C-alpha cells in the first residue's frame, strides 16, 4: 500500500510573548489530512529562507495557506504600505521563492487567500491593497465581530469559467463561497487563467496554464472542508494530483529557473 503523499505548508512567523514562533493554522493542516488524504509537513519560514530545493525533492505537493498578514507591497509595486497593515517578511522570502521552483517541477500547488496572492505576485502579477477603496469594487471583508460560523458562511456568488477545473468540481458554472479578504488581484500573473470571478469582476480563482496542477482561490475551502461538497472536491482534486505526482516522482535534478 502506497504511503500518503507529503504536502508542504509554509508557516507564518508570529510573536508570542518575547519569542517568535512558526505556526500554521490547524484548519489547513486538518484539510490536508481529511480532504486531500495526505500527510502535512510544516515548512519553516525564515529570513534568509531555507533553500527551496532542499524541500522540494522530498515533497509531493504544496499548500500555500491564508494568513492574517499581507505581502509587503514592494514585491509588486512602488506603493507604500498602509498604517496597521500586518506583514511577514520571512514568509514572503520563503514563499515567493518557493512558488516558481515548485512550478518548474510540475509539483501540484493549491493556494488559498494569502497563498493565492503569493502565487500571483511570484509570477509577476500585482494586488489591490484595499479592494473596498477601488471604484466599482465591492467590500469583500468579513465582520471580525461576528462569530466564526458567520464570518465563514457562504455569502459570495461566483461565476466559474466554462470548461474549467472548478466548474468540473462544482458540476456547473455557479458557486457560493465565503469571503474574508481585504486585498485582491489587480494584474494577473504570467501563465495563469481565470477560473472564477465575483459579481464585481474581482478574480476569485485562477489555474495554471502549464503542465501540472495549480489552483489558487481567494476564499477559504479549508473551512469545515468535509461539510461542503464543493470545498471537499477542491481538496480531493489536489490530493489526487499529489498522489499522481508521487507515483511518478523519482530523484531528479531541479531545473534552473529562467532569469
């Protein structure tokens, strides 16, 4: 019997008391186990980062999680950050280098919320720092004073791309998901195709146009993943891709990233 595939989850750097800790939200770890039927491996986000090639030869998939922090804007524009915007430079340094190396291998990648934005930035795209201040765009944030069940309730209608991966999972071109993001995509990165949009036109999901499994979503399918067939279907598709990758993976040289 084949062992479950290994899925790497880059961690967040958090200050607890006088010491920094590296952590990953339990809901993401649990979704890998329950939804993808894979074994989660927590990856340290350090600055300077651990060389990505040291991990990738041992992994079968990569899950880029959401977080309370946002990517520092100097990675995608010359705009200053706004007062109170939480950042995690160690995670930026880790994930923005990890993404292109994983994709060069054809490793399956599932990216959620911050991770969705990390893939876009790593591939040359840009972000709106405050969607609700962009003319014509809606406020996609949750009310932080609501209980979690309300914050993560399905409130956002989506239009799924015909013939796309998400439409196949959903069994149609419409879905309803949660919405808990203040930032969003401004310019789509290289090699990405739109998989889902909100009614205001904001890109809520993309897929990679190259070989291998790459899916990024702006919402949170990890939330109570077993209770929502659409959310569960996303993780099941990711898990299948990881098992297929593991079955054909052999020790190899990691190709050089184009300059």
